[in-house]
C-alpha cells in the first residue's frame, strides 16, 4: 500500500509538471523579426531577408534581444584601433542589445530593460509599452508609449516564433 501511494504521488507530480510546462505564455519562445513597418513621413515596410540578423528570447518573465537594425550589411572594420568615429558608428549604431523583464496585460506588453547597449534605456523607471496581436506563431507589436510619453510615429514589428 505504501509503495502504491508513493507511485501515485510521483505520477501526480509528473503530470502537474507536464501541465505547467505546456501552459506557455503568449510571448514565451524564440522570435525573429521578419518585417518592420514605419509610420509617419518616411512610412514604409522593410522585409528582413534571410539570414535574419535578430533574435529575441522570452521566458515567462524575462527577455533578451539582439538585432541589427540596418537595411544593408554593416561594414567590416579593418583595424578597430584606427577606425574613425564615423566608421565606428556605421558598425555599432545599427546594433541593439537589451535584456530585462516584461509583463503582459490584455493585449499590451510592458518591457523594462535591465541591461542595454543604449544607457538611456536603463534609466530608473524606463519602460516601453507595445500593443500586440498574436496569430499562431506570428506576432505584430506596435509601439505605444514609454516613460516619456506616446510615440508620434509608432513602429510595428512582425515576428515569427522559431522555437
């Protein structure tokens, strides 16, 4: 009887662990941006070609993202120690690196960076809010506001879950 009880408890714990793992939040996974839509005076849509130079990983509460925000490949530096300021900007300006926490409330994502290439993203109280629409493994996120207010020309990002 004691062995049967131990087996039953083990089965229940195993099933609850499987159930907990299958309840993935809407953002959990690994994502790649496939399209960026700019609004405002320079409105246009940019399709990101393969191989896509971006990746966002989201757990239940944390995210990490790295991306190259450029329509052309970045130039190679022949000697970083002798590079001019303009050459360094051409290589590093389009690169984004950021990690932090996020929360989802309804159809709004609020991201709070902890570490970022851009120090302005790490100031106390910094956040960015996005509205989102999820359809299977495709998500569209649109900038709404940050700690400084709303975006006059919000950007919409289309991404696909790759894992």
